[in-house]
């Protein structure tokens, strides 16, 4: 990225990822980075949950909430989202 260290700006990693992945939110960038969702899947989940990663991680960490996403995701993205939710649950314990 041209702007950044050269100009004394400390840009959060999710902003760089958002630009790289072509998504408009921290949540979508984190879903791609941490969960390996496709861009379309990440955008769908972020649209449903909100742009902030904290909100999204809370919702996908709750097994009951995961069912809400099944109809809007490919089976691959849904499995990846479930795996990410499982990892998030384990990290909290």
C-alpha cells in the first residue's frame, strides 16, 4: 500500500485486508482471513450480522445462530463458517 509507513500512518491490518479482498467491512475481511470464506460468503455474513468483527464473531460462535446462514451460503462456505465458529468457541473456553 502506498499510504502507510512512509507517511507515518498506522493503518489497521483489517483495512489493508479489506482493500486487498475488495470488501467494505472489518467483519468480511476477518471472515476471509480467519475463516477462508469466499468473498461472496463473507459479504453475505457481514451484511446479515453487521460490519464489526466482534458482533460477527459472537454470532457465529453461537451454534444456534449458524443455522440462520445456511440458506444464503454455498455448502463450502457454510462448512468453513461452522469450522470458524467451532474454533471461536474453543478459544473462549
